[in-house]
DNA sequence: CACAAACGGTTGCGCACGCAACTGTCTGGA
DNA sequence: TCCAGACAGTTGCGTGCGCAACCGTTTGTG
C-alpha cells in the first residue's frame, strides 16, 4: 500500500468524518452485540426494540422506527420475534385502531433489568479513553450533529 | 409514548453513546449515498472500495477490508462489480501470488476525481453545525475512541 | 357525507449480506 | 524437505434486509 501520487483532489479516508463515524459505529455495535447476542440471543434490531420499549412504555412500532432510524419492516419483524418469545406485548390502541402500543412483558422487564447495567458498563468502558473535558467536547459534537440532522427531536 | 416508571436501572437511549453513534452514522451515510448512488450508481461497499483504492494505490482486498471494517466477502464482491464496470484493475502480486494489487483504471480515476470534491463538500456541510473549537473537541474524541478500539493503525 | 389521500403495520420478493467451506499459495518448525 | 497451519481471495448457502405493494383505518377536503 504505497502513498498516493495522483494529481488533483484526494480524500484522506482516515480523516474523513463520515467514514470515521461509520467505522466507529460498526465497531462499537459489534462490541455491544457480544453482550446481547451471546447472553440473551437478541439480534441487533431486537435489542434496539427492547431498549426503546423498555424506556418508553406504550410506544408504537412507528415511534421505535423513528427513534432508532431502522426501516419499519425491520422493526415490524423484530417485534414479531420478541412477541413470539414472550418478551413484549401488544395492545390495540383505543384512539387509533391502526397502531399497536408496545410494552415489555414480565419476562421482558426481567431481561431488560439485566441488560441495562451491562450496556451501561460497556459504555463506561468505551468512554474511559477520554478525559472528562474530552468527553464533554465529544458529546457536544454529537449534540450539534444530531440537532443539525434533525435527530434531536425524535 | 409516556415516560417510564419502572423501578431499577433504566437506559436513556438519547444519551447512550453507542446508540447515538449508530444513528448518526446511518444518517450521515444515507446523506452521502445520495451522491454516489444517484450520480454514479455506486453502492456503499463499492464507494468505499473506490475511496480506499483511490487513496492507496496497489492496496489489496485484504487491506481494504481491514481499513473499512467490511467483511472480506463484501469487499470481494464490490471489487468484482467495479472490475466488471471497468473502474478498477487488478494485478497479481509478484512477491505473493495469493494477493492481488488494486488500482483505479483511467475511467476509475476520472470518476474518483469527480467524487472527491462532492464528498468533501458534503463533509464540510455536515460539520458546519460546529464552531472551530467544537469541531476540534469532537475530532479529538474520535481520535481517542479509534485509538482505544485499535482502529488507528489500519 | 363521501371518497381520495395519508398513515400504521405486515408481507412477498429479490438481493446483498455474513458464515463457513473451499482453492491455491506461503510459512515455519520438526 | 515436508507437511500442517495460516493466509488471500472466492463461492454456495441460508437469512435478514429494503422496496414496493398491500390491508385496514383515519383524516381532511369538496
């Protein structure tokens, strides 16, 4: 792998933010997946649904999709799996019979309670590479980006 | 979507860094994909290969995979597509006949030269939401994370 | 009141993906 | 020198994904 010599604009990937974000997200996701895959046989979409419904009771598939930025079919199938495993329940909404309110079942809450501390520990370990000031700066960047991309208000 | 009431640890997704990173990466990738999909009919893996080979001539599939964190089969197929379209060329290595050195063809270089300014402009637009100081803080965070995850030396 | 358009959610379909197994090549230790 | 194991890259296979089309429901505009 030799240095590039082409005249004209070049793209240094290692400094290109979209590239870095993606690579980082893949890596971090992978690290996390060891927990919920190995320990609880959850796939990524299912884990995300669990986390969302665990936080927001009575959320709908729609809202899970918007919040996680997963395609609605992906959400739909993840919910189907979780229902089959008895981890979440669905109740038809009274006000709008199209939508279904989601909530963790008793078993789901039990799993969620085990999952959360592990996930938080993993996050803590991830961020240990930064000083407090650095962490603050990094998080501020995340805030700005999310706001500018309209991810804030989901 | 009502506030949660469960006793015990809870996970605020909107503040959970792995979640935020992933959502951000998906969104940013999507924004970028508008360029290379619509304009050049490149899929994500192909764009990544183009960008890597564009920067590092004579890189191998192996190195592309390591650098982008894509699975080697994904890289292999992306290279096959790009070769079929005449955008990259392959030469067997003299020193190790297992590996194949990759380089952009003339057509590939032409496309790359068009692609790069668009990608850089997109990145600039993305980062416009931050002040110079904020940008520096954010990038430092990326540096730290990559270093700690072993992504730095690829 | 009616009907078209929008919306929440599901499903059929084709495709790209990851896994594992493979081929061919290189390496290192007995 | 030989052979087992590692490695670069490809491919068959099953699966999960996104797209588009769909169903049933709600909304809003005439």
